């Protein structure tokens, strides 16, 4: 399966993710949803500072030019919110999944879909 089909079929097709991207730990984009303007620089910042509690709470999480308020992070998952939308980010062995949701999608719905794909990728070594 191509990386693009993971974005299209496993994230967007669920209708629980509005926009998504998958990138490497170096910030290089592997696949993205159409019209999702996430930049390599934004992804590099996320990858470099993933879970860094001295950087991310202060800088927030910027994805596709939108700055989300940092909510929480652990070694696998990072969350941000802006109004009724938000971002759920999961780090796997080799990849980072960035999923954005917008109303009427709830944070928990986006998180469930994103983490299901992330856990699958971890299970197959990605």
C-alpha cells in the first residue's frame, strides 16, 4: 500500500479526519491530503521537538499555517486545539502522522482513527 493510500483510505475516508499528512522523522512529506498546505519546515519543527515540554507548550503546534494551542504530549502522541478544531499527531518507528479535525468531528474521533493507523504502522515496523 502506498503512503498516499494510507492518508486517503485509512484517515480521510473515515470522515473523522479533515486533513492529514504522513512524514518521516526528518520532516520530509511522504503523503498529504489534497489542499493541505503543511510545510516541510513545520513538520521538521514537530519532528525535532516531539514531546519536548520545554519547547512545544511555548511555541504551540503550527500546521499548514494554523497555530494550535499545545494541549499535551507523551513519547507517542501530541495534541493541539484551536477553537472547535485541532490536531492529533502520532509518532511511529519511522513516521509521523499529522491529522487535523474540524467541527463537527470531535477530538476523540480523530484520535481514535489516527492512533489506530499509528499502532498498525508500529506493528509492521514503520
